[in-house]
C-alpha cells in the first residue's frame, strides 16, 4: 500500500451479469491511460489461486463492450471464504507483483474482497449482479439489462395469456431479494407481484385477479420472486382456489445473459473507472456504488453486511398501476 | 356452395402463434377488396358455437400486423371433435349467412375444419403453429418467429454457460415433433440436439460433449425437444454420467409469443390471401401450404393424416456443424 | 384552485417519446385510485383548443405500457406560445370542469404549462423527450430507450465498418444538446464524440482516429450530435484530411420510436404518479424530476429557463474509453 | 482439378451481409469433417492477391455463428475484374496449394468467381447479399435479416408518424433491385411501395395515401427502393402535391449489420455445406442456390447474367394489404 500503484489485477466473481465485460474494459483502459499495467485473472478466485494471469493491452478489451457474460470467466469459490484461501491469494498476488485488485461481483465476492483487504491487499469492489441485492448502491451492473430481458419475455407470455384468456405465474430470479421481481413487475404491468419482503397469501392473489376480471380483464400475469415461492406451487394453489387452469413459466438463466443495455454499459464504464481512481488515490477496502446520479465509494462491509432494502413505495406504485 | 361467395368468417384455433393476426388481416383485406363481407369469430370454435361474431372493416385489422398472439382469441375445443358440435357450428354459420370459413390453426383444428367441410360448409385451413408439425406445408405461420425467439434465448443462456464453463439442457416446444428443436439447434449452434425422430442415449450425448471438450470447449448447449424427454431428467442422467453439474432451462410459453418476424408476416399475408382466393374459386376442404416458394392448396386430410417429417439431412447437418 | 381536485386532464405535447403512454397510464390509474376523474386531451395543445376530450377508465390505458409514441397524439403548437391561445385554453378547461392538468412533454411544452399556471390553471409538467435537455431532472422519459435504440443501430453499422475497414460518421438527435450523443457514444464505444458543448475541429477527430489506427484498429465510429454539425459535412472534411472514404448514417426518426425500455416504463410510472399526487396536494406550476433516485417536484420555470448541462466527466470518460 | 480435394480456401467478397460468418463456419466444418484442410483468405479478393491466408481449425469458427458482418473482412476489388488480377489470383492459389475456392458474395463477386473457374480454378459461389438480387436463388444470405431490421426500424418510425399524424418516406437499400423494398413493405404494412420494377408517379402515391385518409388513417408510410428515387426528392414532390409536411428517413448501413436471423443462419449453414460437397464431387463454376426448400447448384453465369426478377404477385399482394 506504500508507493504508487503500478500494476493492478481485475477479476469477475460469482454469478455472471451483463456489463461485467464493460467494467473490465473500463478498469483496463482507465488504468492504462494512467500508466498502470493491468493483468486479467481468469475464472475468478479459483483462477487467482491457480495463477491464471495474463496482461491486458488496450486492444484486448476491444469488442467486448456489448457482450453478455464475462470473457474472463467466473466461479463461485468456497476457498474465497477460508483464511487459507485468502492467505494463498495474497501470496499469489504478491508474486505476480500486483499492487491493487478490482473485483467485479456480488455480495459474496465482496466478503472475500474485504478479507483480502484485511490481509493487506489493496482492493476495490464493483457490484455486478442482476439481483441488485448489494447494499449501498442504488443499482448493480446487470440489473437494468435483466429488467429489459424479463419485460421482453413477459410480453411474449402475455400474447399467449391474452389469446387464450389464461393466468400465468412467471418466476424470476433475485435469490432472497424481491427488488428484481418488483421492478420487473412494475415495468411489465404485472397484475400481481409476490416478493419475500411483503407478506402475501394466495387468497389476496385471487382477490387481486378478481378485481381485474370485474373490469373485463381476461388474463392475468403474476410475477413471482424466486425467494417468495415456487411457480408451480403458487399456480397449483391458485388453480384450486380459482377453479382456473393456471400456467407457469420459470425464466431461469435466460435472465442472466444478453448484450448489456446502454444503462449497464455506462454504469459499468463509470464504476470501473472509479474503482481504479480510488485505488490510485490510495483507498482500499471500498465498494463502488451508484448513489443518485453520482458514482461514489463506501466501505466494503456496508455492501455485504447490510441488505439492499426494497423500496416499499415502488412496490405500492406497482399495485396502484395493476388495479 | 352454389352461387358466389358473399360473406366469409375467419377464426383462429388451437395454440396461438405469431403471425395469426397477419393472416386474419390478409383474409379480411383480400376478401373486402373482392367485394366479400368478413366476420370475425372470437375465441375459436367455442366462440363460433356461442355466436360471437362481428363484422370486420378494413381499419379493424389495422395495427395488428406486428402483434403476437391472436386478437380474435383462440381456444382448444373438444366440441370441435364431436358430430353434434360440428352440426351446431354449421347451423350457426348458416344463420349468420356465412358462405365460407377460414380457420387459422394447427392439425387439430384442421381435423375440425374437414368435418365442417364434410358437413357442407366451404372451408379453408391456414396452418399456424410454431411446432411446424402440419404435414403438406414446408412451414407453418409462427415457426420462423419461434426459431428467432429460441435463438435469442439460447444466446443468452450461452453467455452464462460460457462464463461459468457449464452445460445446459434447454427444452423447447414441438409436441411430438422434433422439427422446431432441430432447426433451432442448427441455428443456435447447439452441441447436441435430442428429438423424438432420432434415437439417442445419454452415452451418445456425453460422447458428443467430450469431443467438444477435447478441442478446448468448456461449455455445452444441448437442445431437447419436449417430445424427446424432460430437461430435468436428461440433466440428471448427464450429471451422473459426466460428474459435471448440468443445468436446465425450460423455455416454455415464451416461445409462442412476440412480434412475428418479417418472414411470418409475409407468409401469413400470402396464405391468408390464397385461402380467400381458393374459396372464391369454389374450392373447399383445402389447406394452404408453402411448397418451395409457392403458396398452394391441398386437401385438408393430407395435413392432419400425414406427419410433417423431419428432414434427416438437416439434422445431420446440425451434427456436422456441432463437431 | 380552491377545493379538492375532482377532475384532471392529461395531454402529451411536442415531439413524441417512448414512455409517454406509460406516463399517461400512470396519471390515469393514480388519479382514478384517488377518486379523481381523468379526461384525455387528444393531439396536444391543438386538441385542447379544439375541445377534443374523452374520459378515461382504468381499462382504457390497458395494453399501452409497452407501446412507443403516444396514443393520445401530440402536436407542436404555436398557439401554445400566445396569450390568446393560453386564455382560450383556460376557458376550454373550465368549461370541461377540469381542475388540474398534467402535460407530458419537453421544455417548449413546459413554457406553455407555466403560462397556463400563471393564468390560474393547476398544472404539472412531466418531462418526456429523448433529447434529455430538460433542466432540473437527471433524466427525461424516452432518453433511456433512445440510448438503447442508438446502441443497437451503431452496433449494426459497426459490423459493416469492421468488415470493410471503414470510418462512419453517425448523426444522432438532441437538438442543441449533446447529452444524447455523449451517453450514446459512451455506451457504443464510439471512437470520437462531437457535441455542441465541447469545441472540436476536424484535425482533432483525425488525430483521435490515428491513435486507434496505431494500435491496429481498422475502422472508426464517430458519433455526431445534430447540434454540432451535419454528418455529410463532417465526413467530407474528414475524407479530405485523411484520404479515406468516410461514410455517413443519419439515424433520424428511428431514434424516437419503439417499445419503451424497462427504465423508461418505471420512470414514467413514477413521474405520472408524482404529478397527480402533487396536484392533489394543491401544488401547481411544478415540474416532476428524477433527482438521484428520488422523484421530486420543482418550479416549471427552472425546467425551461435553465439548461440541462452536459456532465463533462461523462464526456471525458468516453474519451478515455475510446483511447 | 484432377485428384481429390485436399485443401480449400474460403473468402467473403463485396458488401457484407449477416450470415456470411455462418457460411464460412459451415464451409470450414464441412470440409474438416471430410478430411479437407481449410484456409481463410482475409479481406476478399484484395487479400487473396496479397496472400493473406491462414489455416482454420474447428474452433477458429466457434462463436461467430451469430455475428453480423464478416470476420474475414471483405472488399470490393477492381482487380477482380481484370485478366491480370485473375491470373495473379490463380498463381497465388496454386502456390498456397489450394485445390478449391468458396466465394461468399454477390453477383459482382460471382463474375470474378467465373473468371477464376475459366482460368482453371475449382470454384463455388455462395450468394450473400441483403439485396437478394442474385439470379437463380430464391433467397441470398442476409436478406431475411435485413427484412427484420427494416421492419423493426419502420415500426419505430411509425410510432412517430402515428403520434404526429405524419407521412414518412423511408428509403431502403437494394441497388437497382426492388425485391428488398417490396418484401419489406409487405412485412411492414407500408401504405405504398416504390420500386424500379414498377412504374409509378407521384400522383399515384398521393392517390393511394388519400384512400387511407378517407377511411380515417392519419399517417402514411411509403417505402422507397433506392433504385427508384431519392427519399428527399419524393418527399418534396409529395409535399407540394399534398400540402402536407412529408418527412424522410434513409435507413442506410444500419440495414446491413446485426446478428443474422435464424433463417439466415440455417440458410448459410446449408449453402456452405453444399458448396463444399459440390467441390468434393468435382463440380466447379457453380453457384449454390435455394430453390423451393432445396439447396441446389447451378452455373455461375446464370447467377450474374440473369436478373433476380421481382415477383409481381408479391408486389400486388402488398397493394391489396395496404388498401
């Protein structure tokens, strides 16, 4: 941590998210334009321990801005959560003469990032996860793209729902967090949104559907966060209660891929640059967040100890819109 | 059947498919330009029996060319398969002074169409189903759009597959027919395609994956026709055999919706016009098919008695491409 | 202005933008859920003067959330800028027993809105313009969709640029404002961005292209704000200087349409609701803005007297990314 | 030409088209699976003369199936039309021990291909051009993708046309051929289509618009083939005649790029394979064409001497649809 930054490493970790490549590109070009060497670590933390490093030139991150996934590869590593793993990682980074590390990933990866920081490594975390469950930042890289993907898919399902006068329960990702489902439901005009943050029972769902039926609506779209139940179970309960045949769609991994949206490319470019600037300014153990329209840094611990709370007024707005 | 055509009805039946609206628009405008009145029947055969008819003007089919689903509504009706249902339908059509009927749907609907024809009604069938399983036509309306939708979805899943070096089994529609899966697999660059028409065993799948692994490929995409197995089962078998964690995606009803592709809009426009021209020429009991680049008519029975055979050379080509 | 709000009117004005329909839907459903009657004014201010009003029920704004343009119609009206026009408008609104008015449009429309407010009408403005040139709000409805549309188009042009090793000048909208061009250029990975806010000369453009050439790049994409020059002129100057054949694309009105992005649907839903809540709370003469992640209100005059300044750090970031 | 094929070269030539990469991939994998070595020629005919060859392995054409443009690069070469150029090319190919050559391109490239064949080289041509003006094949690679791109763009313009009650003239590509414009116009629901193959005058255009106006239509979309006039001129003439303000959009190079559609990927895969099979069977001087649903070969001369005629019934159908 003493002396100026000369060589940084960048890796992607945890579930992939659209815009991760844009973030790596930004880290690389920002660093190079500041006279800093950049090495890519392949396959996340696992690749770090295996020493899978390669230097990146300006052109090596050309043509990846609009690509989904992460060209560096990623992994969910248990060793990232052990003391031995962290110690080994620090040693590898020292051997590779790396002065700073940028980790693009979700809250699990940030926990590991903090451990590396505590072990003396200069580390910055950039939030990349479609779940948008990282605390301390309004939005994580990939969330906006996933919203658009879900909107597109729900729009397609609605064609069938409307043609056949059917009800569909559509299960979306988000782990234990209902932010993705809520924003997606609002953006899709869902008739009902079920999330872990808001208590619900099947009778309420049926009641809400009935209010649509009363004004002549003949199909319903229910968006279900994976943390709030399973599509099949909800559909079965609703079938029994309503006497209607209720269908299900589990969007699954389709939600995680695709070319990043303009928003995510811009966000990733800004966050990647801020991560490098922070390391250059001697800060470590920090996460980069979007707060309002500013990209700022804050302690890593805030990101994974807290929880990104669902804004209740957004959920309530969706209910009013669905009337 | 004597006398010139003065009034035709149009309905959509069975599973919805992108381009059905374009077909209804074409039927309507072709008929109107020939001085024939057009009435829409809502909700397919069920709506026919309930007498849900309304006259269509040129402008009533404006703005629907690019819409998925069917704005007329559709249904799968069991009464369409009974003698009583057919007799009732003919009576309703006579009461409404309908001289001719165009049915847009799949092979099940064509069976009903033939029964109506046998009962003395002038009927033409237009094939609309993403499964492309109607015999006698190279392509049904909706097939091309579904292929594009599947390609887009598989591309998104591949981003994750590639980032995480994973194998995915992706289940696509098609009922007992593997044409959709085969063409989709070819268009997506699937590593392996499993269809009901071609015998397969899990060992072959693993062998094919291994050939990719040997040349450095780290992820695999297996496209599975719903008629050839269930994604979860295939994934489990493959997991056990390979020792790898294999994921699944069931695309489900996402495949049936969305704005029709240019191809489907053109095909639907051509087929809808041909159906009307055939009725005007006094032909009945016919299906409209794309044969080569010509839109032609053929007996309805050919459409549902035969089977749209998978072209083996397309399947084999996909295997060569996947090497 | 005394007494509770009982009946509001909503209109769209100026250039159309994706998400305007979502805003009208939100205004309608928020008002109705608050027991307030809603009337739609067709064709913007012109329609207002002609008394083209119709009441909206909950279902009348169904199915429009994902539609581009504005189903109410819009117009650019010169009478909106005259005292007589304003006086007539107020009279019409009184005759129609309208207590409050929501105007979705750009800064020109906000000027008219302010005049209506000064004449005693309760008015709220919701910013809808792809140019994102309304002051006081981080983002206007339609901007995000337009960015995605431009990215998609530039991506397509890049395929040809790269295949043929060519340079393209791509002109984007924005009137006198370079925000759209800057964000689009950043999101697209443009090699050079030309906007009215930042001085430039053709020699700099050539210099920037050369830096790409030096590291092996064989094609260039220059994004030009319409306020900073004409594509053809820039291409000609660059051709002469560089000796290369430089091509142009003027994206034009393609940028203004299309299904709104998830971001714009959510923003429009939030802003529409806030406009109604503000009128219900007795506020008038206010604009609704996105500030950070909060939707807030501020005086209309701020919106059209000020100027939405291009954030220089975003422009500079784009330059670093383009190195 | 005696002896079995051992080593083939593949190049793309002329304007790029979506699906060219899929064709190169198919040529490569088909050849390799037949035990034949494949070399790629970069930058079309120019690259051939410069000896820019590199061998392709199975993995080298991985990940390009869904990419627009051509990763080999392309060029329009005048030397391809000279005797000296052809002689030099044959010498280079002999020196590189190439027994067969596959050229993916348009009719200009096929002329050069024929010259190479006449000079003793084994050559097969695969039609790749969005203009679909190659004679002897129903469809060329890229045409279907371009249709979808145009439909999407016209749909966006229609949002504005409809919101503002405006008329737009939209100019599309096609060189001297109106096939692209006709099919696009049919697929987009254009009110009027202007192509070089069908005589037209501005009065007819205005008459056709009026028929829409009479039934309440308030906006018009005119699709203009570049070979039939210039958008600006047509708009000006129509403005004068109608008294309305008529806007223009020139789609330009946006039409040539983008991920190939499923149709184009499948077509390219089939055509590429057929080209290799034909060379392996000892045929030379042939073009590959889609005829009905069969991929067949025919003499190269047919492809460039004839003209791909616009099917008049498709044009007429579009007129009926536009009523």
